[in-house]
């Protein structure tokens, strides 16, 4: 059996997230179906993360194992023909047998898009938020995230994680192409964590919560102390990084 990484992009609008669910369409199910048809064998991919309903990805990796031999460029072309228009595959790469898309990843980066102006071309692609925001205060607060590791206050309860510790290495707000974009990088993220952080930052930007108040929220380790989660459709998984040796398949 050989292991392959598949690099994927998708618009999550029409899907109930990444993971297969009963009676609901998912990204994972579409990729499984396409690969199984092409390789004439039951294929089940494992994803680097489990994006929620409506969340998008400009880069997500999945892996699968097969004993079938195939020409990568041919399968890549056919896979994109089989997949729906809102899912695409950028590459297929043979990797080390012990490489794992989730556990081998060293960092992940998300972006959250906010549009201050009503824009029909950004429906389901950015959160329309027409209220004034103090971006300097939001960046002051974002820099504080790098001083902490326990982010229980931004996590959904009753998840199957063994720890709520994350190492955030970058967190910043900036205006790009008339959108306010929040970029955050960490070794791992908790369920709903980025959307909860964004929701809290929006309250800081409206000066409903002080920058100093964020410290108290994080130290409380209580989800009820943080802001309401921002809507899913503004969130994008944009990058997953692996050590070079992973690709020495």
C-alpha cells in the first residue's frame, strides 16, 4: 500500500462541512466517491482538519492509501472532472508511509473575511459587518493571543480533544481589497476557536470589551465570557504546513 496526499480547495457554501454525515452532503464524501470511482476500489480519505458547515478552504490536505498503480497527472485531471464545480484538487503527491495529514502538520493558517460594505459578490464569502471598528485596538488585542496557550474560552464544550493548549505564532487584522481580513497561524486550533476569537475581537473593535478585558476572558477559561462566534461563511482555511521529509515518499 502507498500513501498519497491530495491538496484540495473548496467553496463550503453547499456542504455540511468536511466530515461525512448521514443525510447531509460533505466535502469528504464527494472526494471519497470520486477517488473510489477512478481507482475502482473503496477509498476513504482522511482530512487535515474538520471545517464546519459553510467554511471554505483555499488549501486543505487529505490522504488516502491504495495498492493501485496510477499515473498522477492523469488521475489529477480525471479527479477534477469528477468533482463538483465547487471542489478542486491542486495536486496529488506520494508521501512517506507514516505521513499523516492531521498529525504530521506543523502549522495551520486561517483567514476571516469581513466586508464593511454590502456586496452581492461576497454573499457567503465574507461577513457583512457595517459597523465602525477600531482596528488598532483589535490588533493590540490580537498580539496578546501570542502570550497564551490555553484557549478554553474560545472552544466549544464537550469536544474530544485532550488539551486546549495551542501555540499561536501570528494574529493580525488588515484591510485588503476593501475587506477587513484577520489572519491567524497556530500549530493547532480548537473546535470553533477562530470564529470565537473573531466574534470577541469585533466586540473589542466596537469598544464593548477593552483590550485589557481580553486577558481576563482568556484567564477565565470559560466560553461564556468570550464573544459570540462570527458566522461560518467568512472563514477560510488557507495553509497547512508539513516538514519536508513528509514528501519523501
